[in-house]
C-alpha cells in the first residue's frame, strides 16, 4: 500500500472514530437528559402522590372529627329531650296530682260557700302557675340546645326540629288552657269536656313522640352522609 493510500485509510478511520465518538456523546447526552427529565418527573409525581395522600388523610381526619362532634351534639340533644320529657311526666304525677287532689278536696269542703270556693280556686291557680313557670324554664333549655343543633344539622333535621319546637309550644299552651279550665269543669262536673281534654293531650303527646322518632332517623342519615 503506497503512502497516499495509507493516508486516505488513516483519514477514513479517524473520521469513522470521530463520527462514532460524536454519536456516542450525542446518545449519552440525550440519555442523560432523558434520565434527568425522568427523575424530575418521578420526583414531581412522588410529590403529587404525597400531596394527594396528605389531603386524603386530612379529609379523613376532618370527616372523623365532624362525625364525632356531630354525634356528640346529637346524643347530648336527645339526652336533654329524654330528661325534659321525663321531668314533665314526673311533674304531672308528683306535682299535678297533689294540687288537683287538694283543689278537689277544698271544692267539696266549700261546696255551699262560693267565697271559700273562689279562694280554693285562687290557691289552685297560683300553684299551677308556679308549676307552669318551672316547666317553661325546662322548655327554654331545650330550645337553646335546639338552636345549637341547627348550626350543624342538615336542612331535613332543621325542619324536624322546627316542627318539634312548634309541637312543644302547642302542647304547653294547650296544657295551660286545659289546666286553667279544670276548676270550672270540675265544679260543673263536665265529664265530656274533661274526657275531650284528655284525648287532646294524648293526641299531642303521640304527635311529639312520632316527630321525635323521625328526628332520630334523620339524624342517623345525617351522620351517615359525613
């Protein structure tokens, strides 16, 4: 091989080597850039996953807190309702009965003396008024707790609370009217009217109980939606 051929061969080899080296460097740099981009993408994806996980855990914690807080408020409310209705029942038995018995005995003892009968009625009305004032104080406690429940309750629960409150108001107003009319009905021996009053109060009581049952179910539904 002459000198010119050797130079041409050498030059060709140099070109090939440089070309391969350039291709290798280009591939290396390209792959390195891809790896860097992939690492950045993985880092971003990992961060996004961590953010989603944190938000999910925070949402679970918030829901758990809301559930426990609302459940505690609902339980407290129904404990107050049970206590209130229990006190009303005891009040009727332990307080109303002696008042009515005393009035009836006084009425019979003064049946021929209208002046004394009026005094007996006056004493009866004062004692009944004091008893109604006590009951109204207990009702106000229920209303205050009802206002608190409205802040966290669903619209369905709020509507039932409003209905329950109106029913209790109607029950108290009706009871007050019937109790105030009791002396005249006893003195006039109006058995039909007395029986009608008992039926009215029984109907209102059943209505209040029915509303309470619906309210319990709706509050359960309210908790299940959290």
